[in-house]
C-alpha cells in the first residue's frame, strides 16, 4: 500500500517509483521520459544494478499519478512484475526530466 501523497511547495508532489520485471533493454526509460514530458512531470529515471528501473517523478498530483500508473504497464515489449510507489516530500523543483546512468 503506497504512502499518502504529500505536497511540497507550489502544489507539487513527488513520488519514487521502482518497477521490476523485464524492464531493461525495452526502451522503458525513454518511454517514461516521453510520458513525463507529455504531462509536464519533472525528475529522472534510471536503470538499477538489480535489473529494476527507478524514477523520481515531480509535478502536479494528477500528472505524477498518471506517469506512475503508466509505469505499472510499461511500453510494448516490457513485462512489469511489480511496482513500488513511495510518495515523498521533495522541496527542490527539478528543471526537467532526465534519463540518468
């Protein structure tokens, strides 16, 4: 069960999302960036050494929720086995959305 959503300054919310399954090598990170850019969500996405994909999403609550929900399904060719969402207090706004690592 995810933690309650929390707002930081300016009405922004932030969420850390970790997705496990067949999520590396299937354009998952670039697809997350595309979904974030469409919705005006800022933050980053990266591959983790354990084979998961992790993202920090920041923006209006509805937009962050939409990207997190999209990540539960992922792009064609991926297989999402589990998704963890943790709502955070993130006071420093990000300038854009980046693929890191």
